[in-house]
C-alpha cells in the first residue's frame, strides 16, 4: 500500500476528517486529498513528522514509507562513517526483536 493510501486509512481509523487533518498538519485539503490518492508525492520531513504525531505512528516508519530518512541520521553516520556502516550492515539480517535487544544494550552502555 502506498504511503498516501496508508495515511488515509490511519486518518480514517482516528476519525479525523480530511479538512481537520489538513489544518492540523499545516497542509491544504487539496494537497492531502491528492497525496492520499497518489497524485502528489509525500510532503517534506516536517509535515511527515506532524502527520506521524497526529495519527500516532512512528515517524521513522512514516519517513521510510516516503523513501526518506530522518534528517539527524546522516550527521550521525558522518561522525563515524566506517563504524556506523559496519554496524548497520552487521545488523541488516537481524530480526526486529534482536535489533531492539541490541538497541537496549547500546542504551545501557551509554548510561554507564
């Protein structure tokens, strides 16, 4: 399912009308309607973040569905490009639960 269609489904599940949704995320109703129908490309990161907050979805998932990544990630990678690339490649085939466990371990390391 395309991102626009998915957003429409989530919006409807939250029982938010198109005009109210558009107003709350700072877009025109026409744009939202065309985006949901796949006639317009997804909006920029700021608006996608507003959409994610409004429909209570993970922003990184919304960005990924829009073929985007959070603007903070390139800088994180640039700080340690070899190590971050190696980490991501090593974790590529892990199951989601394993990635969560790895993330928890990293958070514990940072807290120590």
